[in-house]
C-alpha cells in the first residue's frame, strides 16, 4: 500500500499544476478506500437488502462514500494524529447515520449536524492551509447532495415544506461557501509558499497557484556555465529588443500594440508564434510593455512561447531559466481574450470556454535591476520603476 501511494504521489507531483484541479497526494488513500463500498453493498445484499426507496439508497451511498474517504484520510500518515482522530470520528458518525437510514429511519437532526459539521470543517481546513483538491471538493458536494435529500419535504406537512425551503437556501449557501473557501484556500496556500512563485522555481512540496503549471525542479544552485548562459541570454535580449522601445517599430514588425495600456501589456506577434524558432532574442513571440504615470510607453521585456503544447522549453540556465505554462484558463471567443480561471466547481464565465493547458513560456525582463530577470516581475517593483521613469526629464 505504501509503495502504491508513493508511486501515485510521484505521478501527482510531477504535473506541476495547482492541487485545486488535481488529486492531492494526501487524499489518495481515501480514494483507494472507496473500493470498500462494493464490498459493503455485497454484504448488505447477502443479508437481505431492506425495502428502501431509491432516494434513500442514494443517501446511504453518499454517506458511505464520505465515511470511506474519511477512513482513508485517517490511514494516511500525511496528517497529524489529532486530525486523523477527527477523520475517524467523522467517519463513525457518517456510518451511524447511514445505518439509521438503512433501518428505515430518517437521518434526522443527527444527519444534519454531521453533514453540516463535516462541510464546515472542510472550509476551516482549506482556509487554514490545507491545499484544496478535487477529492475534497467532490466529497463536500456529495455531502451537500446528501443534505439536500435529508431536507426533502414530507408529504402533506406544511411546516416541513417550509423547513425544506429554508434547507434549500442553506444548501445554496453551503455550495457557495465550499467553492469560495476552496478558491481562497488555493491562492492562500500558494501565497504562503514563496518558492511557488518567486522566479517560477518550484521545489518539492511547494504549491503552485491556480492557473499555473510550474515544473518541479531540483533544489540546487546553477552551475557557472548555466550562470554564464543566462547572463548571455539577457545581454542578447537587451541588444535585440532595443529597437522595440518604440511601439511603432513593433507594430511595423507585426506586434499587436493597439490599445497599449496598464503595466503588463502583452503585445503578441502571430507571425513569430508559428515560425518554429525557440528562445530567439531577435524574434520573441510577445513583447511586454507598461505605461508610466506620465503616459510614456516602456518596454519591460519579452515573453517567449514554445511552438507546441507539452513540449518543454530549453533551460539553458538551469534553475535560473525555468519555463512555465498555464492550465484551465477561460478564453472568450467574441471578443477573443482571457476572462479568468476555471472555478473550483469547473465553470468558466458565461461566453467563454476552458483551455486545459497552454504551451510553455518564459519571460525575459530587460529593464535594469529587475529582481527576477526570468521570473515574475513584482508589481510593486514594477510600479516603482515606472515612477522613476516618469520622474526623469
């Protein structure tokens, strides 16, 4: 079992994307524990399955699935002893409620309390630093569905129908709360780990933010040859891109500079995106401009894009030149452009579609003093630099 989990952990970690869109390694044991459900169903059938309505059997299945997942989480050694004990308690109570339903009773207040408690506990966990993933989200949505079944109205009882309406409102709030806490938690976990975003150097155990795919690289210093190669690339880029300081020259070469605004304007060149050149300082696929406070356009650097999705970029500078890609970005077709990231519940804004993955890319910042010449250019540093440009005569 440990060997299997270790192998699956490796498979998950090498993808380099956000756990929000994947299965977290600490939840793999819970997924494996789901194989106990068919065994339990077989045992119940052998003993003589009670006559229950299909909706009641669905409730039993949802409760049993959540209980099995929590048992698996308790088995996994990634969690502390206290949290593992809570998983066991949650699984036991879920099992008790499932048994009540199998015997023909309603889940009742105990069922409501157990399900709501389990859902809210997940919110607390992800907001406190646990990376949300698809297993956690699926489990909570299953519990919310179970709660909806528990809240279903009884016939010919007006007061119960009123309570059911209130329950439906509560379920809507639980869905929104689950999605929002997962979204906030996903960004919070990545922000708490500076190695996940600083220079795109992602090491073992770091958590990339949603929408980004960073390869897992060795935690080492670059060799002298890699330092020299990286420095030479920056020097070549500064020399080759100097002519594009004038956006009119860039436009003449095919870059889309119309509407240049903001401090992170990417001007693409479709001609260079399909020329099969890789990391050519003289032919970058995209130029990056910013507008200084005095309205002056400033060339900040360039972005180089690989010609095919899945093809890794050349890391000539070792850990200094790490490429990255984006995953599950939402793209609008009319007009074309980015509209955001895929939500934790798997939806894009209306009128846009999900792009599962982009080609790998890398930025080279040619402005003097850039703290991360190949990584993310800190927004505060960028604004300070533009302020200094505006102050010049």
